[in-house]
C-alpha cells in the first residue's frame, strides 16, 4: 500500500483528529487559520477550537488577487501563476501559525483549504444553457501539502457543483452536524462578503434543513469604504455609515434586481454585487450626488433588508421562537446588527455562545468537511436541489 494511503487510513481510524481549516473569503482581508480537534463524524461530530488566528493579507497580496477577482477579462498567465503562488503563501502562513502556537507540523493530521475564490458563476448568474454551475477557487492543494508536509484536502466546492449544487453555501453541512440541536429552532446567519443562512429546525430532520445566499453582506460596504477612505479596509463600527441617512430612492434601485425574486436555494457573489452594480443603481435613481456617508448608510441598510427579507420569505410561523446565531465580519457592524434586530422578531446571539468563534466559524466548517471525507459515513440530506448528500475535497499528499 502507498505510504500516504496507509497514513490516511490510520488518520481515519483515530479517535480524534487535529485538522487545520483555512478560509479566505470574498472580503480578502486575510487567511483564517483554525486548528480544530475533531472526534466522531456526522451528527456525532464534536469540535474543539484549539487555536485560531487571522493572518492579514498585505496590500500587495490583495492587489495581486484583485487583478483576477470577479473580472470578466483577465491576464490568464497571471491566474495560472497566482494559483501556485497562493498555495505556497497559504502553506507559509500555516507554518507561521504553528510556530506561533508552538506546535509541530507532525502533530497535524490534515489541512482543509477552501482556497481563494476568484470567480463564482452559477447558472442563475451566467444564464448560458449549455454550461453548468461554475466556481473557481485558487491556491493549489498540492503546493500546500508539499510545503507543509501535511496531507491536504482542497477544492471542496467542485464536488458540490458536480452533484448538481451551485458550489455554495457549504456551511449547511457543518452547521447541521455541530450546531443543530433537537428541540431548538436555530438560524445560522453568516455575514461575510456575501451573506447566507442555514435553517435548522428543532426537529433536526435533515430533509427540512435549508440553506441559501441572501445577497451582499459586507462586500459593497467594504468596497466603497476603500474607495473613499483608502486608509480604511472597512467601515469599523459603522462609524462612517452612522454619519449618513438612508436614501430610499437608491435603496429601492439596489433592491430592483431579479436575483432577489429567484427561488431558494441560490448563490451569488461580487460578480453581481459589484461597484458597477451600485453605480448603475445610482444612475437609475438619480442619486449620484449623495454624500459618501449617505451611500454607506444605504448600502448597510441594503444588506440588512435583503438578509431580513430572505429569512422572512421562509414564512416561519413563529420566528420569535428561533434564535439567529451570527458569524462573520457583519456581526461586528453595530448598525447592521441593530437594523436586523428591528426587522426580525427573533432572538439574536453569536456562535461564540455555542463555543465556536464567529470569526473562526467558516474555517472550522471546512475542517469538518475534511473530517467527513476522511472519517465520515453517509449523511442523507434527501434528494433536493442545493444540498446534495456528498463528501467533498480533493486529497493532496506531501510526496
């Protein structure tokens, strides 16, 4: 037997595994590195977050990614080189974290790498009948495995697409396994660049579990903050948006897109919700002259209302009996959170209160996906569009 296959079998049979989950989202602020101790699988999964850090991307790294990120026309050789470069970069960041945590690479069983999304184009967005849903994450898994000497799982979204999904949101699998609780109605709301939620009913019936993107989370707020305030990566504590007022005409124009009328589940990205999207809405609503503060207030309200309206569209009889657990950068935006609490008559908490940092949650979820691929059994979510019952991740060996 190949020595790497043999090692993988041994890892699968261990009572618990140390898995590093990696996540870099559409906000491109850095790489989330979550070291998890995971035992069991499926509904019996138990996760302990051993260590967590976000390794910031330098302006140079962000600039290199933005040359290809969500663009129709790119320098193709640059994309090919970037795929390898990001893999090497992420491997270096893993080793830096391990050194900081005083942990040897040999103590880690697996790395679960989401990669860096550069294009997400489901059929509801590209509209070309002959082509399927498509998504592309770069940061080659072989480069991570070779440079860390740790077995690496990567490219998780492709199996989801191959099985008929849109490649996102993948949070539903981990959400169900570790956050679902019989007898308690929960909604797991993640607000990264794009916002999504997982519906976890008290019945814990996997065929009732539901997941979808809702539209923008922080992506537009961050983009226009950077445009007007180059020294700021985002609107910290909504200090800028709080200085403005919501422009209703612009808000109506922003919400006037057929994405919001499409049936659930659905996914989207900055490919649709781009700066050009806002510029066109401003032209349509004749609001190009409003202040940057009014613009940021309106973009924040746009995220709040589209998230709330997506949850309301489920027509849950007693939303007050649900707890909405928040995660992602949006949970730190007090204006966004205040508006969500005004719009949704539910109880609010963060995943911190469930033992998993809201900032680390997405990285942890990819560690769980890797655990399922290596040590999991069959998990049946029924035969529904959007949640195929599959394991995900391509396996790369160090040598």
